[in-house]
C-alpha cells in the first residue's frame, strides 16, 4: 500500500486506515466478537494498513484494550491514533477538556494500548466550559513529555454536534450543499483551529467525509490544504450505506446508531439508492466494489487525505485496504460529482 505523509510533523501512514470503533461501539452489540475483531486488525496490518484509529470512549475503554492486544505483538507495524475529551455516562456523553483530566486520560490510554507513546492524540470534542487553548496546551505538554508524537483535532460540522441521541428528530429534507455566500458548515471549528494553532501545531483534522457527506470540501479541506495539515476522513463509507450491502427496510437493533439516523429509515434508504447505483456503475468499470470506489473518491480529494473506514471483519478490512490501488479518472470523478445529494439530515 502506498504511504501518505500528513501534517507538518511528517506522519507517514498507509493511505487507507482502519477505524476500530465498530468493534466496540455504536453498532450492533450482538455482532461484536473480540477474537474476530483481533483477526480483522491483523488482516488490516497484513494488507499494508498502518493507521489504527480508536478512542478511550469506545466501549468505553474496551476498544483501546483490544487494539492494545495487537500492539503488544506488532507495535512497529502500526501507527496508533486515539482520542480524549469525551466521558460516557449512563444517559449522556459529555465533554471534558480540563487539563488535569486530559493528562490522566493519556496515561490511562497508554496503559490500555500497551505502548509507551501514542502516535497521534486527538481532541475528540471541545469542552464548552474550558477554553480550547487550555485543553490544547495540556495536550502539547504530553508531546513535550514524550508520551505523544503529534496532536489532532476532531471537527464537528454545524449539522452534527455530537453522537446521535435516542429520540432525535428525523428529517426527510435533502442534505444541502454549502452556500458560498454563507459561512461554511465548519466555521466554528475553523475559528478554534486557528486558536489552537497559536498554541501548538495541528498535525491533522478528523471529520466526516464521504460521497454522501461532502460538506468538509467547502471549508475544512481547503483550510487543511493551505496549512499543510493532514485530514482523516471519518465515516468514508457512510455508516456502511455506500458499500451497497444494506437494503431498505432491513432494520437495525436499538443499540445501533443507524436505528436513529434519519438517512437509515426505510424511505430514506430507498430514496438514496441512486447514489449506490452510481458507485456500482463506476465500480464495474474498475472491477471494484462500491465501497472501494467510495474510498477511492476520498483518496482523490488530496494527497494529505486518509480515509479511515470502520470495519470489524477480515473480509472488509482487506477489501478496504485494496481500495488504495483504485485510481479514478476525470470521467469517474465527474460522474460521482453528478450523483444526487443524499436525502435525510439532522435538524
């Protein structure tokens, strides 16, 4: 797999990463299998993937423990990214950006990951009660202490302020393209990024980016490109929809995040099928799968962009890694650009 260098810190990673979250969090509990997940991570490393993306809140904590079992055997082959700043309670997920907490969280992550250094430590969410400069300053001290190599910032657009909640209202309206006259969807995030850049360099930004959620192209990617900051594309497969393996009306278990996602109602899944059909047409020309075309589209957005698809089976990690070899031409990209915008968005 080709390597990509992201950020001024010159972090080198395989061009397609692995999001470990589905192994422990947000998706169907009944399908979680620790041993199968371990095999999936090993398969990803075997295929040339190096970036393993996790967070202390996934589980919580169990995802880092799982990744740690792999790192114990293959630390030199892996680039480990984890996150801090979110606390999981029985009813709510809350941000915590207090400097003391950030430092304790890092030490705990190091223990669970069974490593003496975290390659990329990301701020999962900004704590509205703590100046972001204070949080970032504490994280920079972790770099100075040799516990962390580089810092990353997780960005949340205006339309998605956190993890979906039970009872969230649904909308059947089209996901709107950014209006160039108005502030882009990441205007608040860009302000915070400028502020923390004055404290310590941002190596990369992680945010949602996919064929059906391209909003980051409006303002966030240009900001990264102009400053030499890397970009980790979260949910590049649209929570699995862009793989073409989900069918309208199939239903999701209550603990699966898609059970409350407005794009995963039966009506919206049916309405968004033309997007998958378009990916299938392009895939047929390349002898690829729709998922691989979706990942190749993300890779085509810039040499500093690395998609981080989530997976929990060997089959999918191997397929995702193989997307690094798919090269989309101008006609392919034009056809994808002409697909209809996704329907169903958070209010």
